[in-house]
């Protein structure tokens, strides 16, 4: 999973990340957006446009946000 959206996105749902994604791998969930790990091409376009800094490469997710790695993966299961 190249990128993960974490808790700052919960109830934020700004959508800037969706607009810049070249492969449409970001989907809107009930409370936040999620990145489809099977579609994401690891381009990083979404990360700098997130106004709440909720998007991280999967290997840089802060420890306190690590549950969002599996939470995101499970969303697409």
C-alpha cells in the first residue's frame, strides 16, 4: 500500500486529494477518504495537497496512526 490516509481526514473530507489523483484511486467513505492500494501508483500527488496533512507513505505513517494502514486496506476488501 503506497499511501495511507489517517485520522486528520475523519470528518474533514476536503477532496483536494481526489482532484489531483491521476488514477482515481481515492474513494470517499462514510467519514473520510480511502486510497485503494491496488490502484495507487505511488505518485505522491495527493500528499502535498491534503489541507490537514493526513496522507503518508505507508512506511512513514506515525506510530499513533498505524491502525489506519489496516483500516484503509480493509475498506477495499
